[in-house]
C-alpha cells in the first residue's frame, strides 16, 4: 500500500491538539534537547584545564565523556517503559531537573572520582529523554511533517554540543572551569518548570502480549531481542548507527584538545574553532537527512545506500584532514581545518536516517520504549566508546595518530548500512501492515514512523 495513502486513510495528516499546542511542545522539547547536549559536551573544552589542575590521563578525560553515555544507555529502556505507561510530560520534567542539578554539582567536585560520579548522574537524568521527547513530538504532528521535525530535533543536539563546547571554553577562561558547570546547568531547571504546560497524549492501549512483554525491563529486553532477530534491517542499523557515532563522538570530544596541542591554540580559541566543526555537523544532519529521504521516496533502499556512501566520504575526508602530512601532503593549518570542517559536515549524515528507519517496526503503544532500543546501541556502543577508544589510542600513540585511526569506524558503518538496505523494503512493508492492524487509537497513526531515539 502507498505510504501517503495509508497515512491519509488513518487520519494521520492532522494535529493531535492543534498547531499551537504542537508547536509549543516542539519548541520546549527542542529547547531541552539543546540543553541536554550543552550539559553533555561542556566537559570537552575543559580537558586542558582538568589535565593541568589534576594531571589526568587521556583515558580518564575520555571516561568523563563516556560516563554520561553509559548511564544514558543503561537507564534508557527502564525510563522509557515508565514514560510510555505513566506520563511523557511528567517524566521529562523529572529528567530535566535531575540532569540539571547533577551538572551544577560538577562544579563542587574536588577529584576525578567525584567528577566521574557527577557526570554519570548527568547521564542518568538524560537517559530516555531523546526517545520520550521524540515520541511526544511525533504524536503532536501530522505524519507528513515528521521527517523534517525529527531532523530538526536531532540537529538541536548538534547545536547544543556547539554551545557546550564554546561556552565551556569561554566561561573557563574568564571565571574558571568549575563555573562552566554551574552556568550551563541553570537553563535546564527553568525549562523543566515551563515544560509542565506541554500537553501529553493519552497512553495507547496495548495488546495483552505486548502488555505482558513490557511490564519489566527483563520482559522488554526479551521482546527486543526477538524483534532484532526478526528484522534484519533493525539488526544491521543497530550496528551501523553506533559505528558512525564512535567516529562522531571521538571528533567532538577530542578536537578542542587536538587544536590546543597540535595547532598551539589557547583552550578558549580551540573551543571556539571546534564548535564551528560541530556546527557544520548540525547543518549536515539536516541536509543529508533530507537528501536521504528524497532518495528513498521511490526506492526505500536508496535511503540507506546514500547514507553509506556519505559515511565512506566522511571517513576519507577526516583521515586526510588529520593525517595529510603523513602521506606527503603539505597543508596549511587553515586548509587542514577546512577539511576537518567538511568532514564534520559529512559525518553526521546518519543521525536522522537511522531514527526513522528503526522506528518503522515499532508498535504505536511502545514508541518511546522502542526508540530507546536504538538509543541503547547508540549510547553504549557509539557515544560511550568514541571518546574512550580515542583516549586509549592517544595514551598509547599520540592524539594525532589516534584521530587518524578513528575514521575506520565510518567504513564499518558504511558496510552495515549497505547490508541493511537489502532488507529495508520488505521490513517497511511488514510495518505498514502492522500499523493497519493497530488502528488510529489515541495518537495519530504513523506517529511511530519517524521517531528518533
């Protein structure tokens, strides 16, 4: 059945509570997504200060980034289960309050262990936010708008990362690195109070089988494994997505330190320059998401194939940007930075695509829980691994050589995306049939189709 006809048939081409409520929910959720990533990424521009103050190794510095992703991954599914059966809005209010207070607490830490624990608490508060917030947005808007909205939602993560990197460097240069944690933690508390005004959708009635499967984390995990085994697309995308994010997170975490150590910039200057590369990534996630969507209109597999090609391009450009002189190519620092910025624009190509593809197979009643599956893989195997792996390689070799090696993960992602493209068409058709059986119920039909994790 034609996808547009299916959406029209089930009345998904309308707002749940009207445009005003939908756009208010979108703005608030987007704002918190931005704050989420400001609090996550502020640490990377503080690496030079922490290394000087406490004498930390690169492994320890990488762990301060990875700790957030680990707790996000571990807590994502249980929190999404609660949100799906309790309240999306109230859950988000609690989450934002917890991660903001945890971020503020980082300014009072006095050693590595305390700071690591505080950073882990930031991740615990943020766990499940992306999947729950995206499920809420998807339910408010017509299906025809969700692809662009999800791309914008994820671009807020990149913009938040830009601000986190930049603000951390600027604030630390003026008032000390401890103050950076306190300043960036306050906006989340303000938005958490305002978020109470967002309207939630009524919890969807589940079938007895799904109800039984999602009563516990163990039951949800069992159901997830069974679905992974049934859907080859889901399995391969859950390999490809974290592989590309290993590259993205390594670059975002270590680029300020690279510019500081190799190019001789001050920490403040390095933070601002690195923020420009992250900004290129924010733009790239939207541009490449739109290109992939257009490519997949007539032939669904093309969406993943285009993404695979761009992953290969990102790996090549970044490897050349960091290692040009090692292959006999002499580049000025300006030309090298231009290559890194272009690589940053390419490397976020998969962000919006994987979200839409994975949620294609999820029942409407467990949208947030289903979206958290991708979040689990992305955070635990992707965002958590990148900074840590690069830190280990940096201690063993050098930071420059570590960053030259990281693009190999982009090639791994490309291979997995190409493999996923073979089964995507069949899995998409099966999802359409499941959607027809589920019916429109409380949230607009098709709301699950474009929800990111």
